């Protein structure tokens, strides 16, 4: 793990081949220790998933710059429209003049075509995008865990699921990647904050994600996780259906 900002504790760790977790620990009033993660795929056409909140942009930019020239970023991707997902989107579009927003078709239609200073590249459900050695595929997951436009990217070279708010864990001092239980801590945090939409399609959508057989789950809050991702996603479906 490399610390890129001593004051904030922002750090970088490679969680899979060419995929880096950028992490900034924080303390949130009422929630305690917490963390914000972005994931950078270093390739011919680099992609960052989640921008971080707008006020965190200088820290995330500094971390990205430790891995590649920021202006080489090609895709600024995110799961759904929320400050920690795309709050600094326009700042990134300025910093990386060849970049475009990358999102699902619903997000492009209802928000990003208007909010972003450059037209988005919208991916349909199941659509693949080659980055070089890596390739990503967009999966629509409306209202899982929240927002009509929600979706995730699976990176096929490393079997990594960029799973956004799924398996959110509280705490500001968690390891970059773990093979320990994250379902228990994430369910405890969910019960505390109640951020799931409780969509009636939860099992179908989680099975859709499980069918990609991820070996790494890249969570936006807390540790990334390594193991049988399909089994863990199905366990989450059981927990949410109970």
C-alpha cells in the first residue's frame, strides 16, 4: 500500500492485475469511521470507477497521478448519480481532456447528458467495452441498492466486479483487500443506515451479478474482497430476502 497524501491518509493498493483501489478514510458525524474508494484500471484507455465527492477531487487526482498522467484518463465511470459516485465528474473532464463520462443508458438519459460538460458514453445492459488488456461489461441493476439508473461494471480479464455500494462496510482503518467476512459487517451497517431500496427484483439482479463469477469484489466503502464472489452475492440475496 502506498500513501499518496499523509494529511488525509489517502492511499493506493493494487487489488487485481492493473486495478488499483484509491482509498481515503474519513469520520462522518453520526456514522463514525468510514472510507471512500475509487478504482483505477490502468490500460491503453484508462478508466476510473467512482469519482469521489467533489471536495475530495484534489486527493483522488493526486493518487491517480501517482500511477499515470491524469490527462491520459479516457473514461470517468460510476454506478449511479450521487456525490461520492460522480460529484467531481466535471473536474475530471477538465483534468483529462480526452475523457468522457461512462454510465448506463438510464443515467445518460435522465441526468448525465445534462449534468456533464461532455456528452456521456452510455452502455446498454450487457455491453462490453475494450480498454486494452482489460475489458469491462456494464450490468443494469435498477434500484440495487438504490437509484433507477444503478448498474455495475465487471472487468473480465481479472474477474473483478466493481460493485459500488454493495457490501458497504463502516470503519476507517480496514485492510485494502480481505478474504474475511464482509457480509456480516455490511449487513450491520445497512441496518444502521437503511440505504437499500428493497427492490422486489433483488434476487434476480444479484443472480445476474453472481453469474459473472467474480473473484474480486471492488467495494466503494470498506475493504475490497477476494474469494468466491458468486457464493457471497447469493448469500447477500438470502440475507436481503429474509
